[in-house]
C-alpha cells in the first residue's frame, strides 16, 4: 500500500457516512410536546391567510385596473395633443413656405436698391410678427395638453 492510499483509507475511516462534510452524526433530542388539536388551529390560520391573500389580491387588482385606465386616458390625451401640435407645425410650415415664395416672387419685380430694402424690411417685420404669433400658438397648445394630462 502506498502512502497516498494509506492516507486516503484513514480519511475514509474517519468520515461518518451520511453526514455532510464528514461531521459526526448527532441524534435529534426527542421532545415530548403536549398533545393538542393542531388541525383546527392550522385550518383557522390557513383560512385567515387565504382570506388576507384574497383581500390583498383584490386590492392590487383594483389598483392596477385603475392605473391602467388612467394610463390609457393619459395616452389618449397626449396622442391627441401631439397630433394637434404636429398639425399646427405643418400648417405653420406651409404658411411660411408660401410667404417665402411670395417674397421671392416680389423680389423678382424689384427695380432699385431702395425698393429692395423696403421690400426686405417689410418682409422681415411680417415674418417676425408671424413667428411670434406662431410661437404663442404652439406654446398655448403645449400648455393645453399638459394641463389636460395633469387634470387626469
């Protein structure tokens, strides 16, 4: 027998079969409990637990349904507001494009530098006022949607 085999045999003989990590096996002390009706107490405890779980489930279900309805309303309001806002942006872009083409057409008829300056100044004022009005409209739309969502 080699040295490694002899050492292995000693370790195996020192181990206690059936116990984790080779720890010695100890027996659980036998404790005598008073005999009592466990079935009734356990059933009552289980019934209370089930009733409480049902109540908690119903509350959670109602809260989640309410939250889902609220989220649906918020989504509908936000989607409608975004659509209105985008339609307004498209309308503004169309108006600005038409104004730019009108300005270009008018520029083609300019005969002097003073007429060019006068036309350009009038166009710049008109565009500035239009931009201010457009910004107010878009701001009002965004505030309207935000307020509608906040009221939900």
